[in-house]
């Protein structure tokens, strides 16, 4: 039976999809009829996610390595077909502390994993999207890219740059039918952010300030990613959708 749903027949690539927000996005796209290549550094973790879901194709890839990205895209095209949707989601935060303590090696690693990865993926996928006249690229940024996160210069800086990368690509690729948008999540309950929510006192203090009184869930980001991936957002490009429970209002 042919796939049904908002993304029926589409091929998507989601980086950082072995857990958290990326996994929720990949599973949502698959539910809506897409074939979805999921990437992360560990093949076993990806296979665990894909078990029992034929629409998910697990391919290990370290997004900080150019050769891995090249191989990921070649395999995706070979095994799933031309890529219609890309979600640049994989990211890390290896440096928490004062700006004056930052080392150059940390700077290079954060730029490579959080930012250059998106440049490399888009550089390889967008020309083909452009020649086919359609595509949706979604970059997962952060509210930290709009307002500095305390003692997180490198994370905030890479997310701010990703937002400007989003707008620049959107301007250039729009005439060819390729849309490029970003999502800026606030606090979402995942492994990456557990410092901010795992301790009950810190979580309570945080929710005390935030207008919406629950911790954000990966599915609440996936639902917005689905809108950006689908034709429901055909007039939407170059935007940063803030999904933060109203946090930036405070
Ligand atoms: N959680 C939040 O509160 C929050 C807020 C704002 C923005 N975000 C953004 O949302 C995105 C997803 O974050 P998350 O909270 O879902 O994080 P997470 O639960 O830690 O998941 C991160 C994913 O990225 C993969 N990954 C990490 N480094 C990688 C690398 N070098 N190459 C390939 N894959 C890599 C991880 O798999 P492996 O470890 O197996 O490689 C995992 O699948 C990130 O861009 C993050 O900055 C999160």
C-alpha cells in the first residue's frame, strides 16, 4: 500500500536522531509517510530506534567529519532516493563556564559539530534540491542563539550563526523552490539539557518564570518541524520559529 500522510513519498535526513528532539522529529516524519535516514555517532543506538519501523534507515555519521557527511549523503541517496527534507539537528555543548576560560580547541570543536556540519550538509544537498525545484531545510537552533545563555558563549555563538546561515540560504535558495527555516527551542526535556531540569529545585525555579507551566517535550518541537517540512508551510522561509513556552518574554 502506498505511504499516506503529509510527507507521503518524501525522503528526509535527520541528524542527531538517536534520541531527544531528533528522534521525535524522525518518528513523526515517518508516521506521516516519509522514508527517514537517521544519523548519530553510534550505529547500535540508531538500530535500536529503527527496530520495528521500516521507514527509518539508520546510518552512523559523526557530523563533525566531512568524509562521514559525504558518505551519509551518498548512502541516503542510494538507499532512499533524492533528499526532499533535511533537519540539521545534531549538536553538542562541551563548554560551560566563563568566556575568558574558553580554549581554541573547544571553539573549533563547537563550530565544527554545531555549525560547519550544517554548511557541509546543505552544500551537498541543496544543489540537487534546487535542480528539482523543491526542498525544505530545517536547522535546529536555540533561544540561546537569540539571547546569550549564561556561561555558554560557544553554544550561543554557534546557534546565533546558524540562525543567520538559515536566513542567508533562504534568500538565495527561495527562487528555486527550496525553503530554509530554523526552530529555536527553549528548554526541552532531553539528555542535552538535564542540568537545567533534572534537579527539582532548578526545574521549579525555571517553570516559575516561564508562562507555560510544563517542561517542553521533544514532540512539541517535532510538531513544528512537521509543519516546516510539509507543504502546509509553502509560503514560509527564512524564519526562526521560537518554541519556548514563552520563556523569551520574561
Ligand atoms: N534540549 C534542549 O533544551 C534544547 C534547547 C534548545 C535547542 N536544542 C537543540 O536541539 C537539538 C537536539 O538536542 P537534544 O536536546 O535532542 O539533544 P540530545 O538528546 O543530546 O540528542 C543529541 C543527538 O545528537 C547526536 N549527536 C551528538 N553529537 C553528534 C555528532 N558529532 N555527530 C552526529 N550526531 C551527534 C546524538 O547521538 P550520539 O550521541 O549517539 O552521536 C543524539 O542523537 C540540538 O541542536 C540542540 O542544540 C535543545
